[in-house]
C-alpha cells in the first residue's frame, strides 16, 4: 500500500544551516557510528598492505589521518548522492526523511557535495599529490553510481546486479586506502592486493544485505528489502553464506601476512557470534535490526583484526 501522506513541515527548518545539518547527520549519517568503522577501514587497509609487502608497522600519522578523513568523506558522498537518487521514492513513501520534510533542501545537499569534494582534493594534495589518482578513481565510481551506470531501469529490475555493481565501490575506496602505504611510500603494489579487495567487496555485501533484512511485519511500502525480494528465510540464509565467504577470505588475508594461527579462533569466534541473529531469524524470531547491528560489528572487528594482528604479532616476536 502506498504512503501518499504529505510530510509535516519540520519546525527545525527555520534553524541555521549548521544546526539543521547536525540533525541531518544524526538521522542519515551518524558520525559517532561511522567514524570507528571508517577509521578501522583505512587503518586495516594501509596496515595490511604494509605487512603484505614485508614492511611491517603502520603508515605515518599524517598519511593515516588523511586516509581516514578521505574514506569518511567518500562514504559521506555516497549518502549525499543517495538523496538525489532516492528523492522521488522518499517523497512518495518516506516523507519523514530530512529532504522531503523540508529540514534540508537538495540545493544545500549539493553544496555539501561540492564542499566535500573540494576538501578531499585539498587534503590529499597537501599530503601527497600521488594520492589524487586513486581519489579520482573512487570519485568517478561514486559519480557512476549516482547516475546508476546510465541503466537505472535495468538495474532496478535486476536487484542482484544492482547490489554487486554498487558494492564494487568498497574495493575501489579500499584501493585508495591501501595506497596510503604503497603509493604514498613509492613502493610496488603488494602481491595479494586483489585478495584483500575481494574481502572488502564481500564485506560490503554483508553490510548491504544485512541492513535490508526485515520480518514481514516490519516491511515498509516502497522499500525493496532483500527479505521482500527473496523472502525472509532465503535472505537470511544468503547473508549467512556471504558472511562465511567473507570469513574465509579474511583468513586468507591473514595467511598472506603470516598470522593465520591467531586469526582462526579470533575471527571464527566473532563470525559465530555475529551469525546468531540470522540463525534466530531463520527460526522465526523478529530480529532484523540485530542482523544489521551484527553486520556492523563484524565489519568493525574484522577490519581491526586483519590490520592489527600482523603488526601486533611482529611486535611480540621482536620483543621475545
């Protein structure tokens, strides 16, 4: 059933832009939630690249801060461009969101996009101009996603193709993050890099599928969740299969850096705990939000472990 109710005017719409953007981020891009994940993302990618290249340790603080800020900005751009992509569906089915209810306008969102792009270029030019190349690659892919690769209707009819094409942005951004090590350091691209990028791609699928699994009574009109498209049980089973595949690739990444033995129990335990909401969902429990939470917990823990374990193990061996 369609939701054609007109949005109520937002009383906060009269506030200054900064105050309205603060409300916007709280609803659509919670900084407190995304910062740890993005920090883990950039830290893990650069640290794994160093370990895989036999260099060990961590990238310098300026490069790491640049990478964290850039990764955060790129994920923010994904959210901001979504406001344009989804404006018709939001106005029709989700009038409670910030743009249709008038909290912020699309012109203001456009200004935030331009400001974010300008900041990312400035940050990377100041850190190392060579990083502008992978930044341009990631930015170009985000723009293609915004245009839905110029085949929006076809993608809408093929949800799996939509999922896969959009989740490719994860390894594209991770390619930039690994470059904090090898591009910034003037080193050759590490062997096994595509294994790490494949792990990132599957991890993106874990997040994307996990946030769109709901019990039948929690489905919203106009929201094409995977539980609606595939059925609740099948969606949960696919999520578990993708989680297992991501675990296998994460362990392969740890094998490349010589830390497979400590990684098996740590990553295995984390995966088992994170899988529990989906197992309960398969048994009829109403725990769709818990699957989304588990996706985030898995992402955060997996990235930290894959990035930290090689350096921690090398430090322990050197100490002994």
